[in-house]
């Protein structure tokens, strides 16, 4: 729609496009930074779409203040918008899934359908009435493809549906204006500001996905890949932190009985499944009171930091559940932090207690006992 230079409508159109450009620029920078770190194709797809959007939003700003808008160049802005919308949906899909044959086929078909209007003549896509109608229906087709094909395969479905809904309203109002000759300030305002609302939702989707990926990368750096328990490095770091802060922590040290025999007789795959099962039990029992980790091999540990928790009961529940729910048993030892005991010594004490369980029958829980010459002599004689 033509605007009078300096009119309120022209100013409103310029502000809307400028706001959209700013959001798109921020997302472009985010995608470029992420691509430099991860080389994920989704970010390149988004950057391509953003370049199209920045082009047509710049054209919109120019046309809003141009005294003569009765030329075909304005049609290209609408065509760029439509194709960028297709690319944006593709890139949202790529944020969560790798492209396979089915997804490539859907995208290729939609791209070819977009090129249909130009097959009859080398003119801008929206140059005739049937082409405008065709591209309106085409955009509705993209929405249907998004709902049926993309939405079930990605996260953040609520935000994605919200974006689809906003864009559907935008298309519907545009069609109402073009084909029903509906005019009014509310229609002009909706056509100006609904794209900005869509870009805002898209920004939230992109931002949250980046946060999810960063959390996933951080999580993978501090956890064991097989059991999903904290790895030894992170577990030890947390233990040292608690000890330095003077928190009265307790250490539970677990070792799966006869695990090497299980590996040799039933294979590594079966042994790994058992290890994961035991790790899940330990994590369930310890997570409410502290954190759990894997020290290596079949050695699994728990750190109890809740003063109200009774470490002996937790250790016994772990042993009993493993014996009841799995095909293996555990030898368990535990120790509580005492005065002038370091984090490393606490681990050694729990390990010694576990070793006592291992050498005195297995499938049992033993507390750490402070060495006593008299008791040691009695045990040696017996």
C-alpha cells in the first residue's frame, strides 16, 4: 500500500521494519557464532533466510518513504518474504533433526512449487492476479507442512505452533485485504506488526535451542557417557568444594561383585546394561541427598551432603535394591567426614570400607572404622 512521505502510516511502517531488521540482525550474529563453533547446517539455513528477510525489510523501509511505489520492485519484497519463510521452517527442523531423504524430498517439492509461477514467463512472481493467489495458497501449504511434518519432530512445539498461528493470521488478513477489498487502520497495522511478532517468537525458539545445546555440551563434559552419572573429575571437584566449605559430607563407595566374570561370560553389552541399571539405582537413592558418580570400571560412588540424611540407610537401600532388582550384588563401604580429614582421605576411607565388604563375604555394607591397634591384632589372631 502506498504511503505519503512523512505520514504516520509511513513512519509506522518504517519503525516496524527497523525493529524487524534489528531482531533479524541479532539472530544472524547468533547463528554465525554458533556455526563457527558447531558447523551445524541449520545455522547456515537460518543465515540465508535472514539475508533474504533483511533485504525485503530494507526494501519495505525504502518503499514506505518513496514518493513513487508504483513499480514492480515491491513485488520482489513479497517473494523474498515467502521464500525466507520456507527456509526458516527448514532451519527450525534442522535445529533438532538431521536432514534425511524424506525431509530433502519435502523441501525440494516445496521449492519447485515456489518456482511454478515463473515457469510461464520471466517476470516477478507476484506480477499477475493468479500468481498472487497461487503464492497465498502456497504459504498455507507451508503452514500445513510445518504442522504435519516439522512439528512432531522438534522440541518447543508450543512456540512453533504460536509462530505458525501468527503467520496464519498474517496470511489471512493479507488475503482479506486483497480479495475482499477490506481496508482499515487495523488491517494496515496487523500487516506491519505481525511479522515482527513472528520474528520475536522465532528468536525465542533459536535462543532456547542454543541454551539447550550449550547445556547438553556442558552436561556431556561432566558426566560419564555410559551411566550418565557424574564423571570422576567433576565428582572430585564437587567433593573438594564441599570439604573446603566445611560441609559434613559422607562418601559411599560401591563396587559390583564379580563384574569381570559377568563381562567374560555374558559379554560387554550385557555387562554395560547391568552397569547402567545399577547406576540408575544409585542415582535414584542418592540424588535427593547429594550426587552420584562413576570412578571408573564398576566403581560407582555417592556423595551425601544433606545433614539430615542417614548414610548407613542410604547405602543399605542401594545394596538391597541392586540385589533384588538386578542379576548382580554390590560390596558397599561408606565414611563420613571427620576433623582434619581431606577429600582424598575421605575417598580412601570409603574405598577401604568397601574393600572390607568385598573380602568378608560381598553383598554387604561396611562403615569405615578408625584403625585401632588392639582391634587389628585381634582380627589378625582370629
